[in-house]
C-alpha cells in the first residue's frame, strides 16, 4: 500500500464512518416513528391567484422538450432562427 493510498484512506474513512452512523440512526428512527410527514401537505394553494403555476408533470415536461427541439435558433447556419437587431 503506497503513501497516496494511505492518505486517501485517511481522508475517506471518517466521512464513510459518519454517513454509516447517520444512516443507521435514521433507519432506526424511521422504523420507530415511521416516515416523516411532508410539511408541504399542510398548505392550501389558491389556484385563482395571479402567480399560481400549474405543477409540472412528466408528460408536460416531455411535450416541452419535444417543442424545444423543433424550435430553430439564431445559432443555426441557415439563419432561420429569431433575428436580433444589431445595435452597434
């Protein structure tokens, strides 16, 4: 075992021990008390508020990705993207 390996082991070992210790205690707490409550469930959302945005679903994200791929950009060589005014 070389010096570099010993130094790496000396750096990694305390972190590994800490994460193993905290995982053990969290699993014990979860078995005793059950999963934590989600505090966001306590809030009610006013869907009529002007700043309300509909939650993003996986289906909506997939549709947005498809639309983004079809939209040409100004960086395309044929120049079909949106034209920007040159203000020089």
